[in-house]
C-alpha cells in the first residue's frame, strides 16, 4: 500500500475532509492533496510528520511511514 493509500485510509476511516486532516496535523491543504493524489509523486513523509499523524489519529507511525512490510 502506497503512502497516498495509507493517508487516504486514515482520512476515510476518520470521516474527515482533507482540509480537516491538514489543519489537525499542521500542514497546508495543498500538501495533503499532493500527498494523497493519484500521481504518487511523494512516496514518504518525515518521521516527525508521521508521529504527529500517529498521535492525532491513533495510527502506528511506522505503518504510516512504511506500510505493512
């Protein structure tokens, strides 16, 4: 599962908008759209951002960074 798929899964499971996701993790809405878009240009995020997402939404930071390996 690609990074975009993992982030979209979190957004869907939390039943929030990408705008709300961006606000809650402290990044721009444009960045979230870039991360979750179909082009998959960005394949990783910083460990710090992964930890923020993990703490905010209750997911494992390692899963956010690497998926199921």
